[in-house]
C-alpha cells in the first residue's frame, strides 16, 4: 500500500514539475511572428496586454515570446515614428484599425499610413534616421490599444 502511494505521489510531482516548466517555455522567433508578437519584446508589455485583453491563452503566448525587463534605461524604448501598414482591400475586416485611422491618427504626425497589397495590419517602428527597427502585428488590437501603444512608444514631435 505504501509503495502505491509513493508511486502516485511521484507521478503527481513529476506532472506538476512538467506543468511549471511548460509555463516558462520560450517560443522561437518564427513561432512568435506567426502568433503576431513580432517586436512585442518586453514582458511588461504582456502584463499591460493582460490588463486589456482577458484571453489568458493570448497572454500566455505573449509571455512565451517576451524577454524580461531590465532596470536600465533601454527598457523604455521609444521611436521617432511609425508606419501603420495595411492592405486597403482587407481594411473591411479590421474596423478597429479603420476607426484609429479615421479618428486618432492625426494625433500622431510622425505615424504614416501605408497601404501595401496583401499586408496584414502592422506597425513598423522607426528610429531617428527613419530606419525600420521593429515590426508589430496588430491584427486583433482595439483602437484604444493602438492609441495607448503609440502614446507610450512614439516620441512626441516637437512644435516647430
């Protein structure tokens, strides 16, 4: 009887260890891109995502694609501008992105809209030289999430 109990306890322990190690599993860059997490690099971004999106599987996937935040000044990366790239023909399937373009885009003079055939909706983040630094898929983002992300990541333009 004692041997069966020990064997059962051992199976339970191995099961829980397996679950805990699976929860910190990291996905490859390609897997993360396929999930739409290209460039969503900091785990604090996943925590912010969890505040707005109640889909635990999505948040879990995000955490598998992020890197831990550090305390240095590089963790709050900002960009000089962005390109919101989307296929004009597919816009009908993205009403939140259409709403952002029509209602909020003018608040960000350094964000340009670029229509590219068959392109999924994405933000291409630009450095001071206008070079592409990071690409973030925004297929399922709501208008307010795009707004909040750009407010936090795009440097305000100085008044001329």
